[in-house]
C-alpha cells in the first residue's frame, strides 16, 4: 500500500497533467465530488482521515491524478464550505477539516458542546492509539496547538482546555493521566481510559486505525480476537 | 438576488452539517444569525433564496440542501443530502458490508410493512440470516443503536422506522429501487413510509397530511373513493400549520416556482 501511495505522490506536475488529459473532465469531477463528500462525512464523525484510506476508498484507479483531485477538493471545501484540510500527523499523513471562518465571541452558533468535546476527545484518543496507546502530555499539547487548541489559552468552546482534558476526561474515564516515574520535574503521560475502551465511539476509531500500516500488525491481531473487545490493559 | 457565496452562507452550511438535520424554526434563526454576523443582506422570509445560493454552488458536487417534512410531526426540516441515486454513499464509509446489508434488509421490511415499522425481533432475525456475514444479537443491537444515533433509523417502543433525515437523503434511491412497492401520499405526493391507508381503495396519506386534510371534519371520507376513513385522525397543533398559504410547502427542493395549497 505504501508503495502505491508513493507512486501516486511522486508524479511530477507535468506527469499529472498528462494523466489528466487522458481522462474525461466528467470523470475527474466525479472523483472530486466523491472526495469532498468522503472528507465531509468522515470529519462529521470526528474521525481523522488517513491519506491511505483516501487513496484506497475514493481515488482508486485515479491515483495518477491524485494531486489534482485533492487540490480541487481542497479548493471546493474552502470556497463552498469555508473548511480547510489540515494535516495533524505529517508522518502518517492524517487530516482533519478545520473551519477557516472567523471565530465567534458568542454562544449561539456553536456546535452542541457535547459534540465538540467528543470531537476533541476523539482526536486525542486517535493520537494516543497511534503512539502505541500512550503519549507524553507535552506531545498531546503540541498536537492540539496545531489545531489551534492551546491548553494555556481559554478556548471559546472548550473553555479551560487543560482542565477539560486532564480533569473532566480523566474523571469520565476516557483518559488516564499518569505521572511518568522517575521524572523530575514530574512529567505526565496520557493513556486511553477504561471507558474509552468500552464505548461505541471507540469502535469508530478502531475501524479507522485497523487499517493502519503493517507496523501496527500487533494491534490489528488484538482487534480480531473478540468482537467489540476492549483494548484490555490499555 | 446575489449568487455569491459569503461567509454567512458558509457558516450556515457548516452548522447545518454538524446538526445533520435541522428543524425549520432553528434554520430560520440560524439564517438570521449568519447574516447578522457576516453582514450579509437579510430578509426574514428569504431563507429559501439564501439556501438556493448555497445549492447553486453545491450542484457540481451532487449535493443539495433539501427541505422535507417529518412524518411524525409534520414540521419542516432541512438537511444536506447527496443526490447520487445509485448507492447509499453517505453510509458506505461508516458501516461495514454486513452492517449495510442489515440496514438494507431492515429498509425492505419497513417499506413493505403496513405501518412503516420493523420490530427489533424481526431485525435481529434478519441479522442472523445475512449473506455477507452473520451478526450476533449483541452486535446487531449495537448496529441498530449506531443507525439511530446517525439518524438513519428512528426508534419508538422497540420498533424502527426510517428517520426523517434518511428519507430526505434517500428519497430518490428508495423511489427508484422500490418503485411500486412504496407508497406515495395522496395529499402531497411525496414518499410515505408511515401512512394511513384507505382499506377500500388502497390510497395512503402521511399522518400529518391526514391531520391537515381532515381537520375538523366530523366524518372523514377518503378523498379518492369517498368511503369512510377508518383511522384516527392525528391532531395537528403546530404553529407551522397556521402559516399563510403563500408559504411554499414543497416536499422536494426549495425552488419557489409554484406553490401548493394543502
């Protein structure tokens, strides 16, 4: 899978143009629509989108014009939806959609607070899962800062982000926040909490993470063992 | 009428998407707020025009903000739907093959049924007979829960029917796939999943449509064959039903060409 991805992405601009000329405009437009819808649907569920999945589920035989399709889809999302495709993991090429509309002061138009919090939680859980189920506190904050969620700054939807993540999510057993032994000054790390391991939302993350490349083979094996099994010991 | 997308339109679209489906009065408030925040021209009765601007830009991508009616309460709802007829596209990336098969089979039962509902027992039996991969009871129950949460199905007293959002999203798909098996409302001519049916001539009506049509009639008769209408007439107490007749009441799309009096 990685080899195919590489091939698609190392096509030069002129090569892509040539590939484009061999296709009917309607075919390419269709792929752009499919990608736009795919990105919107995934993002609505707050599941980060993997480039590998995009190639496999949407682009398929159009890999030779991948860069053009993604460019047009990104443009559509900006112009029509005011959304921007943002990479949250440069190594594994994972994306989310972020609104580029001016931020609001007041309450009225926000998404349901619960949905927003769940979204934040999902991003953190996904990140943790990819890091082998645990990550240093500093790594999590760094990742969130790239999404314009800064633990040091009061967020208009989440409020006190640090408190939400280290207290509320922990109290609700979605996350564990543990001190790393033998660290001075004390450092902390996040792990999946017991509730995260049992809730439905976890299945959504697992479904997408289950397609992660071979280096996660161990995890994939664990997933198959029991239906809807939790991560046990996570 | 301006046809440019503004941030007001974009914000409306983003919020609508995050809700999945939005009731008429909420949409009207959202319209007002979006216009206010982004200093876009606003007229309180021009929501449909506002939405048309968005739809013009969505058209090349086979998407549309559609207006529909809830079969439960007769209220107007707005949802962003995809216009592809041939697949259940929006669901395909969220559900596995056997889950989709279960959903399709459940939809079969719902559409063919008298009252537009499938019992959970029935659905669990279907789960056991799936061709792609059998599903155990517990798994099927979870899938049903997901389908309800995602607003493809709605549940009432252990029975399942199609959610308003699902009907709006899949109307074309259902009409072309089920053809003569589906019922259309005799009053508004749109797809009817839940309906009251005349026992003599077989025509059907949405419950809210029946409520409006037979309102205050002491002896309701079938509009088609004139036989006594044997069902309890639902009460319509919604403020929406008192809208002046000039308000377009189309089921499909938001074009204002031609209004229909109900």
